[in-house]
C-alpha cells in the first residue's frame, strides 16, 4: 500500500465535477483499491457518493491510499490529477 497527502485546490472542493474526475481516474485502475480519507473518514475513491459524502472543501488536505497492481503509478496519476487536472 502507498499513500500521499494532497491539498484540494479546485475552487469548490471535491464537489460534483472534480469528484467525478477523481472517480473516473480511480475507476480506470480496476486492479487497485483506491481510497481517500478526510477528517478521519474514509471513502472508496471509485464511488461518487462516498467521495461527495466526505464534504471536502477547497484548501483542505486529503490522504489518497492505493493498494494493488501498479500502485505506485496509480498513486502518481492521482496526485498529478490533484495537482493539475481537477477543474477550477
């Protein structure tokens, strides 16, 4: 298992569009379990309802955890998404 902490910088937090982008990227990696944690709560990053349920606001930190096939590469892709790819 690998993990990374990232700060959400979308202007709206992990609301509808950014959350959907995260879920789509996580779902592309069927050989891995991907979770996101915020405020002591954990969500399956492949579930839009669970991700939205975390209520992550802009500027807050989340922890991404990946376990499974090519976990290092999957984690790098998700960290990159948070750094440059989520809509503002």
